[in-house]
């Protein structure tokens, strides 16, 4: 059997279309699969040109690729092609130039794979992912909306003078839990990053004591349910980390909850913190247990600790988290948190527009306490009317109002009042695309609910100073 016959047997058996053309695009040979795609036979195609077989449109679509392969370039590409025998199909093609004795390109060989089913599956997967992202974004929006008036109400309590110690403690717990819920909602929107282990930390200088407090609040219900005692031993000196407090609290609470799984044990669960060798060492010991019970997953616990430059160790029934202390240079640059700034009396004219009445009313109350003059609208059309009458210096606009939405109100206010009005989107929609869209609508700032009232007041103070 000659080499040519052996080659043809191989080409005929390939699960891919194969062909060879000369420099003019004339078929020298094709295998049966390619012929079926064309709706012909190998014998009938031999000697005909691509232009004749595929028609003007097919030849025009192939022209950019054939121009390059005629120059001696090897090509690999995917595209949606149209074949007379099978219709539109996604294909992956490899075009390899052939050369004459003078090493000049004299044609090409093509191997073409049918990837239509795979492409359709990928598209279905993308559509499913898009629907999931839309669902998560809508869910986050709905979860953020009730958090906004809760945060405002807590801030109002804090502005009403000295509180009973128990009320003050309760207020602090609520504030921290609102922060934690807000962070969990943010994480909910980034499922792909979490599933691929691509966590991003929001690091700042933070006392380890604050991280431990957050972890205890997260884990206390489960510990209490077991009837076990939780003892905490902290060092007398302040231990400061450059860390993501919420993530580390997630780790420590997972270790505490893991220890509490053994409900039959009467031993106390112990958490201790010491500083040694430029490290903070946090130990959790609660009797016999294993890491397999960690609710957020061992890989995630180790990953968070590792991203902080630390490590997780197990010593018998004890789990130890070692974390580097904040560098001395960072501590030297540490500045106390900026206090809430009160704008000069009589404050600013502020328009608040939100179809969530609790959110709008609580925002009005907290801004009034800060000394601003505030008017409230519960829909977009009322916001437009008040905007013309009230002439606000700042407009805090919800995006998703029925009827005339926040984007439309922002554009109208910008047209009528120009740069004198500062437009702030206050919304449950917080993805990058949402921020881009609000900027395109003319908003100067985009704040995601629940907004910290103090931070908002600082923003208004900056506006007042201009």
C-alpha cells in the first residue's frame, strides 16, 4: 500500500473535516466528512474552487484567513461557519501552508473540528451564570434595603445623648452585625471569586481585640446552645494587626463553632491570645474535635490565614492561628478615625428620594440631627417637583424608584441646576456596572446601602466646604 493510500485512509477516518487547496483556492482533495458538510462527494469537489462551492458570502468570510495562509502563516481560529449540507456550525480550524520546491507557499491544508455542541453548551452555561448573577444582584438589593433604615435608626439613638449602658451595648452589637450582614451581602455577589479561592482582603490597622469581639458575637449563639462555658484570655498590651477584620473574625468564629460541635463535652472552650516573636498567636481549645467540621471549609480558613501572611496549626485538641503583627512603620503612620464633621449652621439643603418610606424617613431624621434642612420624596415624579421648588444643594436619590427612576431624576436635576447640585446615588445596587451607569447618568457619588450616616455627613461637610 502506498503512502498516499495510507494517508487517505487516515484522513477518511478522522472525526474532523480535512482538505487541501492550491494557492488559487482550488480543492485538490477533501475527506468524506468535509464533503458531507458541503452536501457533495469528494470526487465532485475535486478541482472546484472555494468561491464556486461556498458562494460569494462564504468566500468573503474566509478571505481574511486565506490571505494570511497564502503568505505562509499558520492559523488557528474559531468561528460560526455556514455549510450547504449542515447549515451554521461553530468550527475550530487549523490552516497550515504548503510550500513548493522553492519554499514558496503554494496552497494549504485545513483540519476543521465541529465544536457546535460545545459552543452551545458554553452559551447555555453563560446564560445560566448571567441569570444567577442577576438573581444574586436582585437578592442583594432587596437585603440591603431593610438594612438602611436599621442603620439610620441606630445612628439616631447614638445622637440622642448618653444612653443606658445596656442600650449602648445593644446599639454597638446591632451596628457590628449590620456591618457583618453588609459584608456577607458583598461576598454573596462574588461567588465566582470565592469558589475559585480568589479572595480579596480589605486590610487596615485593627486591634486584635476588636476581631475577637466580632468572632465571639458570631459564635456565641452556637456556644450558648451547647451549655458550655467560653473563656477568653487577652494580653494586657494592645495587639495590632494589618488585617481584614471581618475575614479574621470569620476564621476565629469558625474555630469556636467547630469546638462547640461536641455538645456532649462539659469542658470549657478556651480562646487565648498572646504576642510572641512579632506574631499574634490565637489558640482555640475545646476538647476533642476535628477540622472537618468547619462550617466555611478548611480550605477557606487556611486561605484567609495564609493571605494574611499567617498559618494555621493543630496541636492535639488545640488549633492555633499565627498572624504577623502590624509593622512599626505602619503603627507610626496610624491616625485616629476622623470624627463626624458637622457642617456649619444652617447646614445644607438636602433632597432625599426613596420609595422605601422607612429608609427615606430615617435618613431625613438623621440628617436633620446633623443640622441639615431636608425634604423627602417617596417617588421620582415628586422628587422632580421638589427639586425645582426646593433647589437642593445635595440630592440623595434611590435608583430603583417606580415610575421615574433615580437615573431620570438625576439627569433632570443636572439639566435644570447644573453643577451646583451634588447628586449622590444611595442604592442597593452596588456592582461595578451599577456604579458605571450611575456615573453616566450624572451622579457625583455612588453609595451602597446601608450607608454609614457619619461617613455620609462627612461627605456633606466636604460639599459644604466647596
